[in-house]
């Protein structure tokens, strides 16, 4: 189960990361969001890669620089999204949640 700044997320929540306004990527539920944020902050100071795991288990490496724009959202999972084989991105959630 993912944690956000030391707090555990419930089964009804999904963490989504968006980098430089690209489509959102659902994060693995075991991802420690607080630790990921710290890695992103360190990488942005020096322009380095940050690794994380997507909800489907794929490993992703993203080059983060001081000019990068990174957004992490903890969103409720909609009932119809739970039945979907492929998790949706940020575009699948209402804009008023941001």
C-alpha cells in the first residue's frame, strides 16, 4: 500500500504522477510517495534520473531538471476504474480534483 508523506493510502485511492504536463501515470500502490518526492527534489537540483514503478509493474526512469514540472495527486478510485484491466491516467479524473 502506498504512503503519502508518512500516511498510508487506502485501497480506494490511487497516486498519479504527471511530469511536464504529460499524461498522468498511475503509480504502484506500494510506492512510498514521500520518498519519491524527496528523490524528485534532489534530482531537480542536479538534473538526474528518478526511477519509479507504474501501477502495471513497469519500471520508469524520468530525467528531472530544475525546469521540470512534477505533479503528484492522490485520487479516489472510481468503481468503474477498478474493473478496468488498464488503470487510467490523470485525464480520467474530473478536473476539479486538481
